[in-house]
């Protein structure tokens, strides 16, 4: 029997003594009624005006903002109810991270990915990028080289360089509408100053799901050369079409030796506004101890109450909301693929195998990148992410956020058709 049905039945019968006395137990009991529905309304248009939304804050002239990677969908009812129940207890004082937090993470990794994670491997971190930045500071020195694989999330390079390290490009190879790692070139890039490689698994902005064999080969190369792999897996819960995600540290003994995973429920449960909803998994004891010491020295090991509650609720709930979300995203993906295929505007949309982000090839338009972005924003009144910001190989591309109600997506596609179909 599923946990929510069990608890709902107890509550209906007036039985409460078997529930734990922790905040989690109270939240579970309180949210039973709110999560009893079998369907979720992803079509609902939620007004984000006045919510301090970064994405909508840029849309000052009536544009449809499909750029930064958060979604427009209402919060998973289970997570929302758990947060409400905790807030209703009134006191929001200094709080320890409870064992349930680590248990929920370990359970999620095992149940969703088949990866057995030990409790001591897990550390809370105040955000995936923040946690990765601390890894740069822990294991590298100014002037050391850190490899990135563009086109890839721009904040990797941004903070590597801000922290005085050197970002070295190992560009991916584009074959048709699919990317692969250039592992031969990677091995040639590594020298005595190369200390780390940043892996995006799945890869943003291209929506790439990495196969196990690719990750095994990457781990072997890095293990031979003593290069630490920092793996950003924030989009991993959102693999589409039944694709299996492979946590980097799970693929081989070499990956266990060199790998560090940074992830959390931020993207999959749309919790980006709860800054700090993240954690890391580090199997290698030596790396883990050095990294933990850095977090503690900077007082960065303390999680907020909303972060703790939301993480536990997301990972201890059954996956109906998440699976329904992924199905809805797949519908938006297909709708967008069909649109670009049928309208022959000189743009090709790539099918993502993970996440709600779509990579669109506009190179045949022959427009300079600035002109391309202006055509979308000022002409079509649709704001997309600039492909050039993701490094070499991103020029001539844009990234589109499909994590919106289908009616809003249709509105944006209609605007694009009117602008580029002239």
C-alpha cells in the first residue's frame, strides 16, 4: 500500500499515534488529503506577476519568456502540503539537518537509479553551482586548469574564471542532431596543470543523456591522469521517454575514485526559488573529508527549514506527479518538433532525452548571433537563451524552455512563425 494512502486511512480512522513525532511525520499526516488526486493540472496558467520571478522580470514589453530554466507549473501537492504543515508550526528557529534528509536522498538514488549510496557519502550543499564552486576552491589553485565540454551551461566557465582558474574547452562533436564526447581530444588536452573536469550529466543546454559506456571511458581517462570529475546532475530526474540516467559515480570503480556528484530536486520539482535545495555525493573518503572541511570552514553546511522539508517530501513521495510532469513535457517536445518540421523556417529543433529545455539550430538563417537574438526578442516577442553563451559550438543556436502550459508554448510558437515565416 502506498504511503499516502496508508496515512490517509489512518487519519480518517483517527489514528495518529503510529506517526513519527518529527516535522516529517506531521507533514505527511497533514498532506494526505492534498495528495489524494490522481491527476495534475499542468495546463493551468499561473500568474507570476508580483512573485519576483527572474524569468518574467525580463519580459517588460509583453514578450513570452522561455529562457531561464524554471517551470510555470504548480508545486507538487505533496511538497506544497509538507511546506505548509511545517510553516503552520510557527517557530522557524535554528534547525539541525535530521536523519530523514539523508535517508530520503539515499532512498531516491537507490529507487530511482538503482545506485546504493551510503549515508556518509552525502553532504548538504547550498546550491549545485555553489557546491561546485567550493569544489574548485578545495581541489584546485589559481592558474590550474578545469576542463569543460561546450556547448554547456555557461555558469561553469563563469565561476571557474571568476575564481582565478583556467577553463579549458573539450568541445563536443555534433553528428547530425546528436552530440558525443570527444574523448580522444580530451586525453590530449590533459597536462600537469589539469586538475578537474566538469561533467554535465545530463548535458544542458543540449538535453543529452550520457550512456554508461561513455561515462566509463571518461572515468578511465580521468582516473589515469588524476583528474577529479565534478558531475552536475541537476536535470537527472527529468530523463524522458523511459531513458535511464546513470549517476557518474555509479558506473565504475574508477568513477568512484575520481567522481563527485552535485544534484537535488531543484529542477525536477521546480524548487529553484528555494535556493540551497541541493546535495553532493562523494564516495571517495579522502575527497569527501577534504570537501567537508571546506564546507564547515565556510559555514556552508547548514540547510534551511524549507530546503529540508521540501527535499524529504519530494523524495519520499511516490513519483506520480513527476511522471505526469515528464509525460506533459514530452507532449510539449513533440509539439515543438512538429512545429519546426512543418514550418520550414530554416531552424531545426533537437529532441532532448532529458529535461524541459530544447536546443534549436538556427545556423542556416545566416544571421549574426546578436541579430538572431533580436529577431526573437524584438520581432517575435519571445525571449530565448542565447546559444553563444554556452561556449564554442553554441553560435547560431538558441535554447527554448518548454516547461510551460501548452497554451503558452503555442502562443510563443505562433509568434515565431509570424516573425520567421515571412
